[in-house]
C-alpha cells in the first residue's frame, strides 16, 4: 500500500482552505449535557450509536467551541488545561524544542499516555522526543477556530484504540456548519509584553442536502515574554568591566516568539442513499525563537587557543552571548474514507497520512573549536515523523432474544507505519574543529547540530485486529467487552482487553465501572535516535556536554562492559486501569458525576542512570566518530526504567437554571491525583522519585459561572492548583522546593452588538497573581519555576470581535 503523495496533499489542503471564511458560535456547553440535547451524543469510548454522556460507561468531558474561544491563548493545550482539571501543561522555557512542542499530562501521566483523535481517527505524533523521551501528538498544531467540540475520555482505552490510550483519549471534532464567519483578537500581558494577534475565517457550505464542506484559516503572531532578573555573574562582570555594556537581563526566561498559519478542512458527501465519502485534515506552518543561557566572557568557551592565535571571541562578543534557538515547523494530517450502511451492518474504510517536521536553527552563537573559521548562524538539522494508517471498521446490530436490547458488535483491522527521520545540519553545527584538542567545545554552542552519524531513517509497522461488543443484559444493566491484538515489527505482539458496565439505579442515577489492560509501544524515534546536548552547571556556571544514545547501539555496548550496567532494548509499557463511578442528572438541570480510578503501569519509559565517562570510554567514542565525543562528560539511554501506581478521583457538578431575566450556568470540576513509584531504578533515586511523584499538583479544580441576559453574557472562573515540588538547586541541605497552592481568577464579557457582530473581553488572572519565586537556577536570572504547571507571566487581557456574514 503506497503512501499518499505529500506534495499533492499539501496543495489540495491549502487550495481548499484558502478559498474560505469562518466563525464560532457563542453557546456554552458543559460536561454532562442535559438529557435530550443532541450535542450530548458522544462518539468517543463507544461504538454504540446514540450514546450520551449520561449513558456512558466511562467518564467523558465535553468542551464546545465557545469554551475554547473564551480562553486567550492560541495554543489548544492551554485552553484544555484551563477547562479540564486533570489535564496540565507546562511552559518549559530554555528546554530546547520543548519550549515549542510542550508536554501535557492527563491524570499526571506522560504526554504520550494520552491518545489524540481527530473526528475519531488517530492523529500522528510530533517529531520531538520530550521529557523522558515522550513522543506525543502536538495539540498546538490544531486550529482551535476549526473545532466544533472536544470529547475527553478519562479512562484507559488501549483495547479500543491501540497504543498510547493509557490515561485517556482526546477526540477533536471538527466544525461542519454552514455559513461564513470570522474573528479577530488582540491580547497582551499586564506587564506590556507577550502581545499577540489572532485572526480567523471560516466558510461552510451545505452540498445540496447531500453533505457539507467546511474550511478554516487561522493566523496568529505572539511576541515573547520575559520574567527575568540580571544574572549575578553578569552583574559581577559588568562591575569588573565598565567599558563593556551588558544587556539587562542578559537572557530572557519566558514564552518564545511564535507565529503560525493554520488550515482545516472537513467534508462529507453522500454517494448513494447508504454510502458517504469524507475528506478532512489540518495543516500548520509556524516558526519560533527563544533565548538560551548567556555565555560569560570569563567562561571556558572564550579561552584563546594556539591553533587560532589571532582569534579572540571577546572581539566578536565583548559582552558575552546568549544563543538564539529557533525552529520552523510544519504539520499535516489528511484523512480520506468511505462509509456506509448495509442492512444492520455499518462499515467505514479509510486511509490517513500524517507528517510533522521540525527544522532547528541557531544564531548569535559560535563553534568555538573552529575559531575564526566558525560562522555565527547555524542550521542544526531536522526531525520528521511520518505516519500512514489504513483502517477498516464495521459494526453490526444483532437482534436477539437473549438480552434486553440488540447486541452491537464492532470489529475491525488497522495497519500503521511510522517513519522517523533525522537529517543532518550544516557541517559547522556538528564539526569537531582543530581547537577541540585544546578543550574548546565543538558544535554550534547551545545546541549541537545533527551529524551524518546521527542521521537516518527508522521505521516500524504494526497490524491490529479488534472486537468490541455492547448490550443491555436487562433494562437497567449495560455491559461492554473489548479485545485487541496488535503485532509490531520491532518487538512483537500485545493483547489487551476491557470490560465496562453501567447499572441504572433510576432514570436519574447510575453506577458505572471499567477495567482494562493497556500498553504504549516504543516508537522508532525512541528506539534508534541519538542526541548530543549541552547544559549549564548551576554551581560552576560552566557549560557541559552529554549524550543520549540508542539502547541498541555500539555506545550501549561500551557502557554494558561495566559490571553494574545493563542497557537493554525497549519494550512496551503495560498498564492496568480500574475506574468506579456514579453519575446523576435530573430535569432541573443538575448534572453530577464522581469517578475513582487506579492506573498501574509497569516498565515505564525513562532516562537511565547518567553514566560519567572514563577517559578510556571517551576514547572509544572518539574512535567511533561520535559527534562532540572529546567534550562529552556523560551518557544515558532511554530504558524501561520504573513502575508506578496512580490513584485519584474526578468530580464534576453542573447546574443550569433561570435567574431573574437571564439564565445562570454553574460548573464545578475537581481532580485529586496521586502517583507513586512502586519499583525500578527511580525508586532507588530519591531526587528523581520525589520529582516524578510531586512535580505536579495532586489537587486541581475550577469553579465557573456564566450568566446570559439578553444580548450579554458574563463569565467568571476560579482556577485552583494545589502544592507541588521542584528542584531547589541547593548543593546541600533541602534539595527540593515546596510551592504552595495558587488560585487564579478569570472574567469575561460578551456582547452581541447585532445578530451578526459580537464583542468579547476576557481577562485571565485578573488580580495579576504571581507564584512563589524559585530558588532553582535563580543564579541564571530565573524568577519563577520553569516547570510551573500554570502560566507564571501574570495577568493577561484580550479583546475579540466575531462577525457572521
């Protein structure tokens, strides 16, 4: 089966999208929609038609377009994190590519423990390998203006959807409505920075009552923020060298500069009375730039060399330099399929192509080992993830006398091929220059370019078969069974199952429960890619170089020669999920649910113990031609490193009722989540164990109110984050810093000036609350923790205009 031609794919998607206009509605949808509301029908976590949130055997949050539009950020990650308490995202400034492709966590688990779907089809992963090698889909690439609603399944679903669905599933449903609409938005932080402009247009057409076509264009341009102080060593250098003028601060901690254009297409057309063809997809093309650590003119990178006696780096950078790190990224997904009904059989055949490519560049830096021959701007190479998927799904409604209702039998097959590609950068970005023998660092300082030795193309394919059954054993008791078999070319097969049940206590109340096994398969990028990176010792403020290598390569064998080392190839993570819940709704508009869960995961991916190299081992790396080997001080590997148990509870309450001349909608959501390390290397490493268990708040919640009165809507939200821990940076004493609970208050106002024009004003963090200052890396100018699970840039306001044509 051949892949779709990518050039043609891009061209068709852009051409279709560029001919359109758009806008979102202003209705508020909440988790647990009212009975009989068509919008409460769900498609995630079940293959039974007409299943509602209340009928579901597992907890599901519904987020509609107006809730997304009421958040300021252009990044869908931020929007979901503000609405779903169990979903958290970090900023991570100066964390290489993670500042642009940010990791998110559902129920405190890894970013790639949550499966992302678009219109029920798997979305491809991003090319970046993040913290502990996590490789997940990039939600930020989805144009939020193109979204009709989002369904968040908070339950393990590997038996239904395959790899990654350990924590849950996020299903993004694209807009399909007719009409022409547009919006424009301006936002800025109270500090006067982070200015952002957003605009979008959408056009939708009814195709002669035989289908629909909806296309969306969205653009944004967001400037950086800076929450930094001058570094103490910069102040000392300035005092000692008054003839030099240093920038104040010499480096910025904050959000990067970002801009992007995004497109979306969603269409369906009836070929016959019982057969439909569909085509949908998304496209994102963006760029960004961020600061790296400042290089002090007194540091080793400025040492003079005998190889280049007439070259002095201080002549080029008299005030030192902070490398600028940037990326250009492109993301495409395209899905084509045909579906139909034959009697009691429904079927769906589809193919999809997903591609994510990231190109890295640096400027304002140097390859010190090349001396005067070094450029100051570098192309560092690229990462690319490509996925091709073919699905055949069917569902048969078996009429019978055995059960209280028909038996829905769903079954299908999937073929998926993943390809991971690393392309080398400019030669100067990875070259070991003549001055390296004198101790001057090689490669583009701040971020090594990918060398030909690190470059390559790695792939993996898999074939899956599944069956999924649901029925009612009695008028009150519903049960579901699912099983999935999947075989991977790189490590073998997996088998997973799920049992779900719901018992109606009355028309208004029900108990529900699920138990499932799950897995997350290692990706080609995790299995084979390698990376050399640089960091800064927070005590000495000297740059150091380390390498992360394939657990199956020659370098792993060098380390395995040690008696205490055992670097092994990666195997799948495996999980057991248990969920017990109660749900309630009544005609007064009250909806409530409480769900307890436990997720046990074995053989979780992590980064191995860091191995400090001996002189003999470093010599072997040099003999292998390893990039930067002469300056590498330590190495590590991705490994199946540890086991965890996560327990928690989700509580959701909502109520809609009339108040005075308007309608009031109240929603309260709360999550308690605790992760414990139960085995593996991390259990024996106190620092890593504590950070894994307490790096995110155990408690989070929000309370929101929306009051609609005539043409006006008033919104208010209280967001709460419990205490959490981070590294302190102390060489002795307490190595952790405890951060207390934080509360943020958001308000919004929407006024429908005419039926076609609406004006919105939203303020996030109205009281300009800043969290406790961090001690970790304070000597590098950092004020607030880079790992904070919330925006630490203070208050932000936005003004938005929506127009319908």
